[in-house]
C-alpha cells in the first residue's frame, strides 16, 4: 500500500518509492504528453504570457543578486534542473546567459520552447547531474523549480547541485506547498 510519510529531515515522501525505471517511464512517456495538472499541450495567449513573465522575473531577481553583467568577458551560465517546458531556459537565454537544462523528457521543451532543445540533456536527473560534475562544468545559477518532489533522492540532488554551483552563485529552489497548514485550510473551504 502506498502512503505518504514524513522523512527524518522533515519533508514528506511516498513509501514505497517508485523504482528508477518506473520514474523514467512515467516522465518520458506521460508527464508532459497529457494535459493534466499544471501543464497543458497548448497554452492560451494570456497563460503563456503569465508563464513567460514569471520566468523573466526570476532572471531579473537572479541578476539583481549577482550584480548583472557577465563574468570575465563571457556570459554567465545557468543550469535548470528539471527544466520542464523550457520557459526558464528561454528567459535566461534571452537575457544573454549560457543555458543548460536537465529533464527526464524532451517532450515539454519540444512542445513549448523547441528552440532551447539543443541545450537540454534528457534522462535520469541524478545520472545527468553526475555527468555534469564529471565534466567540470560550474554555474553561476542553478534552478530547481518544483523538482525536488519528483526525484527519488532529493538530498543527493541538492548536494550535487551545490557542488556544481560557482562560489557566490545563486541557488533557486521552489517546492509545492503540499501538506502545509495553508493547504489544509484551502482544502477545508
């Protein structure tokens, strides 16, 4: 029986966890291919504009913290882990950043921002992070936007991301508000 349990570090997780193969099959064949949850096959103009505005705002905030500009004459680099539909990659690229995205699937990027597909590596995110570490790449910004709840080992993913971050770099992490008091109140209404 599947249940949600509190991890010793204070986050909620499903037990038993799915296998690496089950996750790969789900994300590569179903997640972005079905219009469910917060992803759509096609967005209306206003919804797309909202998504793009949020992505541009994220870039502006990051650049504000880093001081804008490039480092030693070359563009700054961002690693978007779990880049989904590629809106973050698009916004950073338009702002002059070198972009790299990691995701289980190319389907979301292909559907929404196909021009950033050349900068995407698809597969198991843990394996892709290991490859990034082995390559010697380092980034001024690493984003994990609603990603930690989708991986088998979020603690290891965060540790890998920390190793890939340049000194003085920025780490942007968001997670859903699931199982919070606020969510409980909203559901009770």
